[in-house]
């Protein structure tokens, strides 16, 4: 995932090429309903299930609203996707999921959370946050990207690999320096040459706050166009997968078990309240209006009539 134009789909295409050259079996899922075409062979494509333009027309929505609604519709069938992936999993090394260009549509929507958690509870899952390196040369844009990455990390609670793309245009070393040395980031702000007032003060303060976040973050530089840095990228992915199994999965399973206990407790309270209401109704009622066993009848009034006719027959005899 990443901001629009960061090169997510192009990176997936490069990874597809590299994995094919290595003979590594992989699987590809496209979750962008608005894309006209994808430069890789998507095994599962949201466009085969949901028609983005029809959703826009039927629900009278704009582009972003239609993307979100399309994802919501697809999320209702994501159990089918999981079923397919589980069947294929023994023969696969990687499953790559390409998300929509509008990062906020996937990251902060209910469908995005459902899809992410469903994958994470079934397979080792990590996030690749793709950054457009040339556009991040501005300290303000850099800080915006870092805040997005930080918020995604704490929302999903999954390992994240910060991937600086387009390093064939501009090296990502300046970004690494800014993350590892607070003073160098301050110098970058000073070189920006603009008196941004409170904005400059805010950015300087946030850089201190994010210092701890930077220390635990995996960061790599790649070029989806030329393939540079892809080997380093895969090493970071493998390390993140190990971290998922070691640290993230136990925490996720514990949180899931806690939600199940809370849901069971809530249902138990509702059932107790229902039984209490039924007992109160029984105490107020007369005759057979209270609680009783559920028994199979003899067909209502018709059954009683049959029994009566049978008894009359006995008397005639």
C-alpha cells in the first residue's frame, strides 16, 4: 500500500518478474476496482466480481465512494478468497495483494480492516508501505508519509516494510539519514528555505516523537523500473515474516480470543435477561401461559377431532 503514484502496481509487476525468474511460485490479488488494466497476471481480481462503474451509477457515488463501496461488496465474499488461497497455499511461497491507489479508502475503511485481519489470521502477513522517493525529498512530504506509515502500523498491528521506490531517479539515503539522525532532518528543514511558522515547529516536534518508531522500522530502497534493491527487499520481507510469527501472531490470537470472550459474555447476559423476562411473564400469566417443555402435538384441533372420532367409534362398538 502507499499513496497514489508511489508505484505500488509497478512494484508488484517487478516482483512478479523476479519471482518468475527465480522459479518461485507466487499468487497475485488485485483489490483496485477502478484500475483499467494491471501489468501482471492477477489470479484473483476484484473487477471480476464487482463492476466499479455500475456501482458508481447505481449508488450515485463519486470515484472514492464507489471504490469504497466496491471494496465493501467484495469484503462480503472474502471468505471465498480465503478458501481459494488456503487450497493453493501448500504450493505457494508468496501471495501479493495490490491495494487501491487511494490509500485512505483501504486503510481506514471497514472492508480494509476485514480483509487485512482475515489474511493475518490465516497466513503470515506483512505490509509493504511504498514511498515515492523523489516526492519525499521535501521534509514536509517526508513527514506526511512517515505519519501515514506510523498510523497504519498501529492500526493493523502488523509488521511493515518501508519501501522507498524510484531510487533510480533519486537515492533514498537522504531519507534514511533523516530517520536515523534528528539533526540532519533539522538541517533539511532549514534548507527548505521557507518560514512556515507553526508548521515548521510542528514538523520538528513530530520528528522527535517518531524517533522511537524509526528505530523499529525496516526500510529498503528499490527501483521498480530497473529492479535495483529487490534482493534486499525480499530479505526484509522474510525477516518481517519471522517477526510476524514470533511477535505479532500470538498478540493477534490473544486479541481475537478476547473478542470472542467478550461476545460470549454479551450473549450470555442477553440470554439471562431474556430468560428473566420469560419467567416474569410466566408469573403474571394464568393457566398454561408460563414456561413449559416443547412437545410435538397431534396436529392441533384436527388431531383432537381425530382422537374424539376414534373414541366415539369405540363406544359404538
